[in-house]
C-alpha cells in the first residue's frame, strides 16, 4: 500500500474519532441546511441494490436520476449496483438495499415519518440505507447530498454514512398563478432577446439563454394554467440583468447577480447547475450545457407540480441544487491554468467532442502561459506543434497516455489599441488563454507528413494558382494550388445549383487537365489526380458541395486520391442564432465518414487551430484563425465561422534550390466583420501578404482595416464580372462598394483576377497564374486558361493588370 494511502486512512480514522467525540457532547451539527446526527459508520455497499419507489415511473425524470445516482456510486466506489424499481426488483426486504423515495419497504415509511415539515433524510436502518423526502425534489436533494457528502470519502466499496442526516422544515419558493406575477426571468445584458419576425430558425434570431427563457416561461405558464397569451406581462417577464432586482428572479445563464455568480463557481466548466435560494438559477459556463440543463429542468418542474384547493403550484425547496455534466466524451481530467488573476470565464462546445476553456484576468500573460505549458511538460505531455506571432503563443500537446490532445493558446491582442473597435455582439479583446481539449478518438493530430518543414519531394512542375470559373447564376468559390511535386490543394471548390448542375464535373476536368499536363498521361487509377489537401473554409453549399459531389462520383474509380481535409467546423450552439443551416454539415461525423468511404484509401481529417503551420511539398499553410477564436462573442452570421489560412509558395528551380522569399496568399473564405476585427487586433501588419482573396465574393465581408493590413498586390475575386461590377461601380450597394474600392485602391494593388466575366456565359476562363522558377515570383505575363493551357490576356473583365482606374 502506498504511503499516501496509509496517511489518508490514518487521517480518516482520526476524523472518525474526532467526530465521535463531538457527537458525544452534542446531538448533531449543521452542514448548511442539513443536520448530521450520530457517528459516521462505514458501510460496505458491494452487495447492495438501488431500489427506487414505483411512483418514479409516473415522473419525467426520477428514474433517470435514480440511474444517475447508481452510476455515480459506481464511479466513486467501483460497486456496480443494480438499479431497479421496487415492483421489478428481485431483492427482498431482508436483502441489503439503498432505498430511494417512498418504497413499500417499512424502512422508507419510518424514515419519512420522522421528517418535520418539508425536507429529506438519509438514514441507515439495518441493512438498508434509506433516502426519503417529502416530495420528488426533496428526494432528489437527498440523493445529491449523499453523492456530494459521502461518496468523496469512500474507501473502495465502503462508504462513510452518518447515523442520520436530515434537512427538515425547509422553506420553498412557490410558483403559482398569483406569485408568478412577481417573478422576472433574467438574462445577461447585450443578448438578442426577442424573436425576429420572419426568422424561421429554431432560435428565431434569439441567443440561446433568451430562447431558453421563452421556452421555460411558456412551459411554466402551461403547467400552472396561466394564460400567458391573454396578458403577456402577467408572469415571468423577460428582462436583462441591468434592471434593479424586484421580487423573485429566475436567473438563466451567466447573469450579473451575486447569487448566480456564486452558483456558477460551484460548477466545473462542463456542467449545468440548477439552484434554489431566494432566487432560482439555471446556469452553466457554456450554452451547450445550458440548453441541456433547460431540457432537464423542464422535466423536473413537471415532477414538482402539485394541486391544492384547485390551484396548481410548484414548490422549489430552498437549498436545492442539481449539477450534471452533459457530454461524457469531453476531456475534463487535466491540469488547468491557475494562479492569481487567472479566471475561467466560459467554456464552448467546439464540435468533435472538443471543448474550449476560456480564461481571462490580470494574471494572463506570456509568462504565466509558459509556466502553464511547463507544468504540462513536467506531467509528461508531448509538444506536437508550437509557434508564436505578434506576442501571441500557440502549443498543441498530447497527454502522456496518448488518448487526448490539448491545444493551448495565449491571445495577446497586441494591436487592439491601434484599432479600438467598439464592442459588438459581446466580443472582447482581453488577453486570454484558450485551452481546447479533445479525445484522439474524435480528432486527428497533424502527422509528420504535415509537420515536416522541408519535405523531400521530386519537383515535377512549377506551382500555380488557378481560379475556377463560376458559371451561370452559381455563387461559389473554388481555387486550385498546384504543388511542385504534382499534387494539388483545393480551396473550397464551388457549389452546385440549377444553373450550374455540373460544376463538380468542371472542377474534376480542371484537375484532370492540370494532372495530364504535368504527367503527360491520361488521368486514371494508374495516374490519379492526387490532392495533397482539401482546405474547406466553411461548409456553405457554394463552398463545399461541388467538391463533395466530385468525390462521390470520381472517388470510387480510383482516379482520385486525397491525403488530408483541413478545416474546423462549428458546433450547433456556437452559431445558435442560425443553427439550422448547411454550415454544420461538415462538422457532422456521419457526413465526414461517408465521404471518406468514397475514396479507396479515404483521407485524414485534421481539425486545425490558429497558429498551426503545415507543410506540403513547397508550400507552407498557416492557420490564421478559426471560429473558436471569436469566443466570447456570439456569432451572428454563419460567415464568421471560416477557417482563414495564409499559404506561402516557396519556389524551387530546376536544381532544387529555393529562390525568392516566398509568395503569400490570404484565403479569407466568407470571413465577416467579427473575424476581420479579430485578425486586425491580433496581428496588424503581420498579415501583410502578396495576394488576397476578397472575402464573401465581394459581398458583405471583411472590413477595410483587414485589407489595409494585408496590403496585397493581387486581388482574387471569387465571383463573375457582373457581380464585380455591381458591388464595385454601380453605387447600388454603397457599404459594400466602399470596402471593395478600398481594397482595389490600395497603393500596393496592381492585379485583379475575376472568376468569370459572365458575358452571356461565354468567353469565361479558368485563370491560372504560374510561378516563375527563376525569380520565385508569380509570372503575371504568363497567365493561361487552366483547362486548355492557352495563354490569356488582361481583358479588363476577367483579368486586370492595372488598378489605377480604381484609385
């Protein structure tokens, strides 16, 4: 036996002796609302069964809570106790049992009869442990107390239990048709509180806590027979936390009230909690848990409804608390950042069983970040990736057991004072730590094939960037980067709609043409198109659907090979206001696994994070940002969920020697204002690049500051000339035009490539910009048609080589 275990047992017995001495001099002691009586006795529950009252079957939640109780006992003691209703159990009155609620056993009736007024009691009686209560909620209080008071001190299957623990004559918060008129439902200020007319999403345009309040209010009114439609202000009025407290409050979310803050501190980062004091609190550090807490609470309130003199009421015992974790796959067992001035502010569901822990406070800084990383290294964590940019620091770890990963970032916001953006949608630019944990059963780490900075390869061709033609009324984006080893990287790939139903075939034909120019052979299973990576900025249909259709049709033939899919796709709660959208598609495990199966060798999905660098042949990919970096802002448009990357093309000559400094391109996808502001405040002029893709097809997207930071020479416009003209010259969209013309008029800007001129859908081009093997720079005079290989000229519609008219 380890010395620490011997010491723990010794201290435990000392505690027993001290407790016995205390109780010999007085009848009991107070533990909050609970009175503890008599001595602790160690009960070996190895052969016990959990037996709950048959009336639990008439409730919505009590059977679930009984099973949860048994699971928690098992987790703490290793004793796997059967958990059954009294009318289904095979045990008898003479067998050892933990009795929950008013069972038919005499012990349950006896213990219940001893409780004065409303409350609960826990009492060993013979070979039974009885948990009794005067209502379902009081029984649940007893179960929770048992788990939190007794189980932490269990020694194997032996649990220390007092002779009696009782909470009685408890007060309650009573909700009925009369008292409800004085109850306010309070949410955090600054949230979208009301349904937007015409918004057909599940949220109706509301933030989750506000939608949850509306659902709970409607639910309570229904259960208490209150006609809320007759008088909307009759009860449970929704308000934000800037109002002065008046009467009982129902606090939902991270509300600025002392009681709500106290309750939140009792939770881990991945739990929801329901607490009753003078006010009622439903809270969590993240919206995913809060949403599930609301669902559980609705069922719990249904169990608490009683009727007296023809009036329905709900009695919520003061002192009641209930805490539950919502996703067993979330990794929670690791050392967290700690120290003075380091505070857990919230957590966020990041999909793929990943969860972000977000820390702020005066103690956040580079020094404390490095100290935390040193702690992890000392515990045996292995560093997989590491980088820094503009004072911000990024590290990816794997735990010593090689079962989960931690992505740890320090966001310095080194340029926030330069931009001084006003608050919008709850965003903050405070220095912070982000720790994202994920099981390796749900995410893949980047492997050596992506992390080797100078990979060995045979140079087969010059690099090139090809803008895929946008046809008809299709709205989309597709770019192909040719690597010197003959592989390709596809950025998004375009969409499919009624006017361009074969766009996926166009993408395939374009890749085949490039492959055949490089190899001199027809594309086939013996000479496949080899994609080093597909970078999907986000899964809007016009950015991913053509690619997926292409995989579905040509993947099974063996003529298409693919190594990686790089991206990061949001959870539903991260984009709650617009959650019923195709933006969630690629984050769906079934979608991902389905498309992996279309390729004989599959592909590896790597969930990327800001600050990570990847290397494919002569190209470096740097992840600038993902939607995860916007927390705590509430995302109001799906277009702020992009994975923004910067690629650097390093050209080599025929002798294999690198020439030039490398050419950088910013791929913005559909990035919008929130991501634009994040990038500026984080990186400033570090974003300087040679070429840039205009965000969101030249529609509402990134702001002027972002393009000033990038200060590019080349602008890629992922749309047809008709929309280029509409959004740039006509004056019909002045806000959009101001941004586009700003990007075009920057002193550095010289070349513009539009994805199609759309002149009656003829004379459209797949513009290909090759790189010069002697200088390492793009060969601007050597642009050609990507499908045919024929030279192209600057026609003032598809391609511009002089942006002075825009300046």
